């Protein structure tokens, strides 16, 4: 919205100072409703400070006339039963009107229907729910008594979420910085840059951006992208993320399954296989778990400098030193050692 009248503005004659007694307000725009609301807000704000508002008669070539500002209130109907059902209260129509009057509205009652006269400057009132919100604000949120809904499920925080939070706190003790990345990604980041074979993943049917057209199936590419964004910052850059990925699973109702993962990257001149493996061992030792470690893992790691860890036959972790070709794909100049751990498997064996 542009508030201007070129080239009259910026002139000495129209300079506004503490001695200015008269103002002409020009609001320019392409939406009559929007510019009318803006004009009303400006005029009523000045009126609150003692200004006297005068009408302007706008004559158009078709013979029509528009008088501005239009400061008359407008009407919206509000069902008092809708108020009570939404807020969980038992207000009479008179009580609802009393709350609305506190918010600057006036109203008349016709049975259970409240005809609300809304001030011209309340451009934020677009639906009856906005009037319900005004009633709630006037009544004061602290006065509402919370009720436990009649649910059959057991209330409480998800135990795996509690475990994930504890794991995050533990990793901070290893001088790792937590990052939070987008759930959405694309095949270029997930496979091509990581030099991983392409797999079936969940893709959006009509994406708005090519950069975010799929749900990630691994966490590590997202953290590698953070390293590529922060090349101008000092090293070492040791990062971690605990978050979800989505795996294709035809056995589920939705055809996909959400899994909780941990990804860690160590990026500095001396990043190596031993340090990243030691980090995994530290996590397992603190949980009093042991894993079988064998050579191998994802193709993004250097052959002979990578591993895969299992607990009870379940694959727990993939880790190692990232290939130089992968680092080139991300335009990362420093060596990187990384791991990705399946938190679901870890929590399963911990339980």
C-alpha cells in the first residue's frame, strides 16, 4: 500500500511539523476495500488524538460518487450458541454482548442471534470466529477453566520424544551444535550430491519449488547442506540433528513410515574415522548397550574408512569419512566425518 501523492509530497509547502494544522490523506492502491480500511484506521487514529475529520467527495467519470472516509460501523451476525460451543462456556446473549462492548462493539439481540455493529477501524474482523476471539479476550483467558477431554488414550509425552530430548542434551556435552533443517528436500541433494543410488521416496505431486519436492529419507544430506552454507564461518564445525525421515513402506496404510534419526557431522582439518566411531561408542556406553561393528555402509563414505553397526541384527548406525567427491559436490573444503543413527532401533533395544 502506497501512501503518497507525487509530486506534491517532498515539497517544502507540504512539510509536516509540530505546527501543521491541516493534513490531506491520500491512500493509493488497487483494492478499494483495502485502501478504505487503511484510510479508516489512519483517520480514526488521528481522531483519537483530537483531530477533526472532514469528508472528501470523489467524483468518477461514470457519474458515481464515493464519499471518504466512510466511518459508519458495519454489521455481522453472531450466534450465541456458536460462542458457547467454541469457548466451552454458558454465556447468555446479554453476557456475550457485555464482553463485545468491552472491545468497542455495539450489539442488539434477536433471540440467540447477536447483531454486532463493528467499528470501521476493525479491519481484522472477517468471520464470526473473530468476534468469538474478542469475547474470549474481554472475558480474560485466565478465567477459562480447562477441562480434560473424554479421550480413551493415555495422556503424557511420547517416551521416545523424552528420550530424543535427553539424547540432544547429551550431544551438547560433546561440543556439538544442534541444527534444525527442513523435512522437504529433493533427489539431487538426497542422491546425486551424496553419490548414493537413487531409491523410491515420497514426492509431492505439484511442488512449488524444485528445491523442496520430496520428503527426505536420510538426515545426513540436510546436515551436509548446512555445512555448505557455512563455509565462511570458522572451523571446527561439529553439528548434529535429531529429527524425522520418511521411508517408503507398502505395509502401512499411508504407504510410508516416519522414522526418527540422528545425524552428526564433524568438519575440520583433522576429522577422521576414529573420532566419529568413538562418538557412537560414547552414546552406546552411556546407554549400557553394545553393537556389532563391521566394515561397509553407505557409498558416500570412503571405502575402508566406513562402518555399519548393528544391535541384535537390527541396523543401528552408518558412519565414516565422507568421500572427497561428495565434499566437492557440496563445495565443502574441509574433511568431514559423519554418522547417521536410527533412533527407533536404539530406543527399541534400550526399552
